[in-house]
C-alpha cells in the first residue's frame, strides 16, 4: 500500500495536470497569438 505522502503527491500532481483543462485545450486549438487586426488595428 502506498504511503500517505505518496498518495498526497500523486493527488497534487493529477490536480495540477487537470486544472485549467479548458484553457489548455483552447490554447492548443486556437493558439495564444493575437490576430493581425488586434495587433495592428484595422487599416
């Protein structure tokens, strides 16, 4: 059986990986680079 410390470390590790899932998925699909319009305005 795993020790309390190992369990806690594992839980924290998984929490860290799963937190912000929607944001991370959005960054993967859309990216974080601003559009040309946002950067230089409409010309």
